[in-house]
């Protein structure tokens, strides 16, 4: 195990598919599973280390296949809660994903966005600087830049993800899969 891939205090060890790339400056700690063809960028922290007092276990952080976790992203969870990021999703530079949290497949979480105690539906996009807390975002919804979504009334204002956003999200995933393969060849 390298210095940036670490056990948590309960001896849980990260599991990382060999096809994935983890930057040497990223830190992966504890009960973390990273799927195939993932890109984990510089200065990312993925930390599964808070034990549930009732079960005595640390809940998993699961990163699906073809996910890109870009520079400076933080993924963590409250004790006993998990984080799951579905396949073909992007966590852009500097965002925070804090569990309990589920991000479905084909989603995009923008620069410096924060998602906490939430579920983000399939194909949804949370744009830059937005905050989503304590409310579940339905499938194919667009959370605008800087929006604060914390109650049911906020959901009614959300538009559907359009073709431009879908194309953008797909290109980000494809770009990062190419980066993963390129970095693995170095």
C-alpha cells in the first residue's frame, strides 16, 4: 500500500481497481471502493473512517466505474452513513460530497458545489457553487449555478437537463477516461 492509500483506525483498507488512476497527491483512506477506469485527481481526499457506534463498522464509500473525481474534491460521510457515486459521473474541481449521499449514474457535480444528506437522481446536473442539503433531486434535473436547494419548494423551480448539458456531461466523462488511460501508461 502506498503512502497516499491508507488504512483507517479500524483497519479498513481501500479497494481500487487496477484500471483506475489515483494521483500520488490524492489521499484514499479506509472503507473505499473505486471501480474500473476511474480518474482520481490531484489533492482529492476520499475518507471513510467514522465508525457507527451501533454496529462498530465504517460505512462504505463506493465510486462506480468510469467516475472522475477531479482536483481537490472531498468525499466523506457521517458515522454509519455511506456515499455512493454511480457510473459515468463527474465530481468537478473542489466539490464536497458528504454522506449520507447517493449520486446516481451519469451525473455531474460542479466546481465547489456541496451535496450533503441527499440523493441526486440519474442524469442530473448540480452546477458550480450550488448547495443541495437534505432534499433528494429527481432524475434529469438541473440545479443552477449558485442555487441553494434545501426544501420541497426549491425543487419546483428546477428545470430539466437539456441536450447541451447532456453532451457536456458525456464529454467530461470521456475526457477523463482518456486521461486515466494516459496516466496509467506513464
